[in-house]
C-alpha cells in the first residue's frame, strides 16, 4: 500500500503538508494543494481510516440498525439498507450494519465507543426502547419509521396511515362494503411496530367514514397459516368481497387458496396489497397495490442525516417528520363486487 511519506516524496513536500491537505486543518496554497492532490490520485493513496478518524475526530461511519427478525419481510428491509449504503458512500461515508435485536444496548455500545458518528434506525416501534438513548446522549440520528411521539426526532417514512385509507377509498369507490385485512404476523403487532399499526389505523378510520365493514386478522406467511386465516374470515364474514393484504409472504398463498375455493380474482373477490411494487406486479394475478418506496426511504434518510451532520439548522436536516405520499397503482386484482345472488340461484 502507498504510504503518506511516499505521497510527500512524490509531491516534493513534507509529510505534514500532505496531512494538512487531507485534514484541512491548516491553510495550504492552491498550487501545493493541487500538487499533493495529483500525487494522491496518481499513486492511488488511501488514507488509513483509523488515523483519519483520530485526526479529524470523525469516523465517517454511519451505523444502520436494522434488526432482521423472522416475522418481517427481509427483502424490503435490505432494499432500504442497500439504498442507505450507496447514498452514504456517495457522500463519503461508510455504513456499519447492526442486524441484531439488542436494541438500546447496541445503540449505547456504538455511540459510546465513538465508532459511528451518526445512526439510522429502522424497524421503529411506537414506543421504541432506543429513543430515550437518542434523546439523552445520542448522536445525530434519523429514523426510518415513526414512533408514537416523534417530538425532537428526525424521521422519514411512508405515510402508512394514508396508505391504509387509500386502500379503503379504492375498494369503497368500486362498491365494496365488506372487506377483510390480512395483516402482518402477530409478533409485529405485539411489538407495536409503527408501520403496521399506522396502516391498520388508517384502514379502520377510513372504513368507518365510508361505512365499510372491516375485519382484521394477523397472519403468519406460510401456506397453512394463510389457509387457516382465510377459512376463519370466510366463516365469520361470508359476504366479504375484498381483501387488503399487508404481508408480502401471504400474497401468493392467498391467491392460490382463493382459486382453490372457486373464487376468481377480481370477478368474485378483489385483492389490494400494501407491498413492494415488484411483488405486486409479478404476482400470479397482478395486484392493485400501494408501493413501499424502499429506495427512496433509504436515500432520504441519509440525505437528512448528512444535512444534520453539516450543521444545517433548518430544512431537510432539521428535526421533524417527513412522510412520503402513498401512491396506489391499479392492476388486475380489483374490480366491482359481484352482484348479490338471487334466492334459489
């Protein structure tokens, strides 16, 4: 590896001059700076990360806390994480990925060691145990998610409450009056995970406004679990004419089971999903859906954090909530409910 001393010899300057060009701690003439920069590029010199952090008191590392739980749809979480990593790299930062479920202890460990100078939190719960750490002695942070009390926090998320309302509006506009919601795994609701709770809140409030009867059932993603939930829904609400699904792993089992029970989509029953566009578009029946803008969420989180690190007191780096507007894309899976059956038909 090329050393700082080799760069200095190549540029015809002292090692300290090269160090000052890299750190910006002392003014260096434009001519000398250009000469040093040219030598760095020509030789392919890479500053030692640890030494650079000690010299500048900045690690240029962002910690990304993304617990990979078995009851969450990991591909969407990883898509956000990849967007965070690529955007951070474009700004000269590296990302330290924390995938465990340690919660506050992991946050204290990373921030207390000075390993990362900023944090992005995912899988945010309404009453998240990590938030007191951030509010007391935490580093600059952005949440991809929305807790119950976001005061003083920097958050970006899809407006999941509006997403739920949008699904009801679409189905009610088609004439549906009884809908069932197949939700996330029970553990997601037990933890009061923000996106699931807010979607459910939007569904319920808009269903009440539109005089739509709604039933919600959490569901594991396996075929057997979906079969059991669907059987109970049809037993309790035989007049259900539409389903809203917020559980990516339940999508294909549900469509297969509806076919098996002789219910055509959308002629007999409509299906609307809150999920990644790729899943909706590639389903066996292309689904009308509200997309999860994973890449945009990751990009916006980093940009808000970089603005905060740059010391911008207002605008996108300031504490506050940014909710992305949900968009519903109509595909083949939704249509008017079937006409009521006549007696004896």
